[in-house]
C-alpha cells in the first residue's frame, strides 16, 4: 500500500513543477507604458524599464520587451535580468535559449532575487538548458523558499519526498508542505501535507 500511495503522490507533486509566467514579485503602481519607457531611456530608470518590459510582454510586443529588459539588466537591475531570462527561456522576442536563461537567472539570483533562484532551480530540476542537477536544484529551492517563494518550498518538498538531490526525509517534506498549505490553503499542498503526516505517523507506529 505505502509504495503505491507514494508513487501516486509523487506523480501529482511532480506535475506541479512548471515554468512560471513572467513574475510580478510585488504590485506595481500602474503608469502609462510610454511614460515608463521614456523614463527608462532618458532617465536610466531601471524600475521603469522593467515595468515597460512587462507591459510590452502583455501586449505581445516581445522585441520591445527584450530591448527594455536588456537595457536594465546590462545596468545591473537584477529583476530585469530575471525577466530577460524568462524571455530567453520561452523564446519571446528571441530564439528560445534555455542555456542563456540559466545564466541570466543565475545573475539575478546571485544579486538577491529569490524568484530567479526558484526559476534557476526549476531548470536544474528538469534538465532544461543543461543537465539535470537536483542537488543544485535543492540548494536553489532552499534559498528561494527561505526568502518566501512558496513554489520553491513546494518543489523542495517534492525533492525531499523522492530523495532526489537530498536525503529522503518525509518529515521535512511534511513541514514544507505545511508551510505552503498555511500560506495558500490550496487543496494540493494541504492534501500533500496531510498525506505526509499520515506517513510519518505510520512510520512512528512501526518503530
């Protein structure tokens, strides 16, 4: 029973590992796209560059989004590097280049953008843009999870459940699913948390 149950749970959990949409890490005050683009170019306002790039993505003007995100990333705006990585990963405004996306996510992650650490972890986890490296993925997910990225916490729980890149630790997986459940009240993480606690309790009963 228990191996079959774990297999079903792992399939459901792994299905959650997916590339995110271009992230809005915090609500941004709306402004006309033209004003943001003008501030980006004439005032070297990197936040305005990213806002204009996101507006261009929404408008499917990918070449403009690529140009604006590139401007800010080259000037050291790490969240714009993350946006630029997303464009390369998804082939928006440029040929798809997941290896380039890895490099851009790494630059943003090293600059302190936790969402980029999560995105880079997902590429190492799934082998997109290079070899699979779940030990590296676990380290990146941990960094992002510690900074409050709940998708990273969920993906890290999946690794602990399967013993991929980290020693198998059902109790640790349960604690991570608990954290996601408490924050989101989502049926999948809450169901995973309940299932993990049942496994922990069953293991304790056999000890």
